[in-house]
């Protein structure tokens, strides 16, 4: 006796595969994934009526598109995947990590004026008073992988503090110190250099460096 195959409904036969669903994203995310601009910038372009999909103007920022087949245009020009670009900047002190600062302060993009590389975004940020490695890329997948807490890509800082650090104080840093806003904790802390009145501490931080500025027990030296 032959075994009969189960009857599939039309809904089951037309259900898209998981792989196909993975290629469907919102229009702002599609423009970001293609390296054209950030999602915030994409939303602005869409609302201004400058984006079309498959020949039709789209003004809904929640619209979904298929990255594998949709023909996206901005101002009539086809949007294609940009070549992946990765830049390392040794950020100087005094610059804020943003593209446009409402207070008119110098930004990290002032260091990139000689590069004709549009649509680059910083991977994370460094505070105005901090200096050191800051990555820029148009590869949103790469950036997200570095920023995702599940990947555990830690940051290491050389922090100058206004006191000599002993073992008890270093232990407190890893346990957690609280300022007026929130707790600041270090994954690790070790004294790197010592002077008469202050020291450099090598820190692997779980929180941003500015959380340490107002800690009553430890203050960052100017």
C-alpha cells in the first residue's frame, strides 16, 4: 500500500523560507546595510520623498524591502553596495565623536577632511577628553559585531588618576565605585606608572570612561 503524501495548503506552499525572510529589512536599514548612509539619515531622505523602490516613491520609513531584488534609488540614482572601508583614527583630545555637534564643537570628522569617503560612521565613541583608537567603517555588520555585548570586545584605557593607587583601591575599582549618576566598574585594573601625586591605571572598563570622572574615591587627573 502506497503512503500518501500530506496535502499542503496554498499558504504553506507560498510561505517564504527563513533565508528569504532574513533578506527583508526596513528601507532605512537597507540603505544603511548598503553603506549609503546611517539609518537616521535614511529616514530623513525617505520622509523628504527622495527615495524610490522599484520605480515607486516611498515615504514610509517602516516600509520593508528585499535586499536581493529591490531596486533602490535616491534622487534618481541607483544605490548599490559600497566597497567596505575600515579606518583607524588616533583620536586627539578635545574632539567629540559625532558628525554634527549642536554646540559647534570640533568633531572627529574634522580629522577626515582629506578623505573622500562618504557615509563612514564611528564604531562606538570616545569621550571629548579621551584620546586613542577610534574605528570608522561603512560595514554595519562589522560595527554591530564589535558593539554587541555578546561578543565581549573589551576596551582598555590608560587612565591618569589624582592619587597613588594601592591594591585595596584597585580592588574597589573592579568591585564598583558609584558616582552621582551610576556605578562604574572595571573588568580589570592594574597600576601602570606611579608618580609622587598621581598614577596611570591600566583599566579594562565595563562602563564608559566618563562614569569615573565624578567618583568621590577616584578622580581622573586633568
